[in-house]
């Protein structure tokens, strides 16, 4: 069965510092992968997605993620954190094989805090 | 504006009440979803509708009853809920079900069962 693991339920960085949020997936076939962001009292918004084209995916708000098959990882990065990046981030996987509904399976989320 | 609108934003209900959550999407999508988001748990997919037909029901208790009268509207009817049902209920839509299709989410309904 597909699953996704986000390491660290809470990450804190200083403004201007590198943001690194970790996501590992388990799947025998490389799936489709997504990062979503949730601001307080809001729904989820898509940041970026990997669908087997380029392994380095650029998203909105300066975020990017790299798909590494050998490490079964899809970590989210941003070179310089901004106060407005404080939110909860969810990694999600969608199975990529026949017979599956292909519905999104979410990780538990990582809450990002940004210190001035 | 995400294109997916949920009402109400907040709801407090007693265990014997009956209420409904409403979701409307203005994106022309064919698939709609209900998710439950509880503290410290992953998002749980509850129901999936494709072209108004339910295609997935993930072992959700019968006190939750979905309804999809057309491809733009989705309801979640609630009755005799338990305190552990308190959560953020998120509606989402996508162009079609599955695979690389990304989902667009509403802002959610914060439900408190007292």
C-alpha cells in the first residue's frame, strides 16, 4: 500500500534561512507526488506536483522539490524563508498504477514556524 | 478565492442534532471529495464522487451521509454525532478522479460536537 512519511511535525527557521521539509514515500512504482500548504483557518493550496517529467519541480512562492527515486524522497525546499511562509505543509502521494483510484494519500503534516 | 466554497465555516452541534455541510465548486470539475482533518492525524479521505456517483466510501460511520445532487454541489449530512467527530471537514474537487489530478480545496467547516 502507498504511504507517505513526513519527518518532523514541527520545523522552526529564522527569517532568511533555508527551509527544508522532508517527505519520503513508499511505493514499488514511482507515484505522483504533491506538496500542499495550509494557512491557519484555511483549506489546502497546491504548492507543486511531480508527475514523472522533470525531477526538480518548481512551485509557487519560491518553493521547489526534488524527486529522488533512489531515496524515495520528495523534500521541499526554499532558499530564504519569509515570515509569510509560516503554515502547515503536507506531502501527498497519488498511486501511479492501473486498478487504483489514484486518490491522494496525505502525510501528517509539518508545521513551519519562521522567527524574525 | 479557491473556486471551492464551503458553508458554514463553523458549526457547533449537539449529539442529537441533525445538520448538513455544503460544498460548491465553480471550476467545472467532475470529481468531489470529503476529507476529515483531526488534530495530529493525517487527512482522512471519507467519500469520493465522480460525475455524481459515489466511487469510494472509506469505512465511514453511517452517521455521516453524503449527497451529490449534481457535479457542482456536495453535501455531508450529519446526525447523532459523537464528540470524537469534532474536526475540520474539507471539501475538494478535481478535474477527474485519480492519478496526477490535483485537488482544489475549500476553506473547511470547523465542526464541534458537544
